[in-house]
């Protein structure tokens, strides 16, 4: 697997931060394809509870994943302020439902700390690192790990 921040210049790279409830997360800007307002998704049968369904994105079917539910955080119904962040997760496009986009951050590689050893499995599975930015603790999402295996969705 390649280094997820290999595109950084002088050990500085850009992240897009967003909120889920009271918590702040970020993803590498290179994984983001677009940011769009919430659109109701069409549910599909036999999908995991964190899969909201699918939407039509310029003729392509885009799965929408409720990131709060995937991270086992309290989930709320989407509102007009909710946002879908379209990302490339390991070669597959997926929309992440989040409460709001916060900022574009320039972060040095040294600023990112690994999750603590005492973290539970979901944290270690989905969080690449933690950083403190302007007094805020922000968790970096490992986008390649948030999608279920292809066989799970195809069932």
C-alpha cells in the first residue's frame, strides 16, 4: 500500500475537516472528488445499517454511507445543512454523509499522532491518526477502510 500522504510537499499536506455531532474528523484532500448538499438516498435491501442507499450522480449510482453510523457514533436524520463528501476509497467512489464541512487544513506530517493503544477496535480500524489544530482534536479517517468488503454489498 502506498503512503496516504505521499503527495505532501515539504511534509505539509491538505485535509478537509468536517463535523459529525460534536466531533471533528478529516480526510486527505486528494481522496475528495466533490462536496455536495444532502439529497435523499434510495434505500437498498440487505445492506448494512450504515448504508443510507444510493443517489444518481451525473448518471452513475453512488452509494451513500452514514459516517456517524459507520463509526458507531450517534446518528441523526440528515438536514438541509448535511453534506455528502464524495471520496475515492480504494478505487471506489462513495458518498460520506456528514453534518457539515468545517475547513481546509494544512497539516505537517509531524502533527499527526497515532491513535492511542487503548483505543477500541473501530477506532483503530477507521482512524489513521489524531491531530490538534487550533485547540481542536481532529481524527483523520482512513478512507480505504470505511467501506465494507465488496462481497457484503453485492449480497
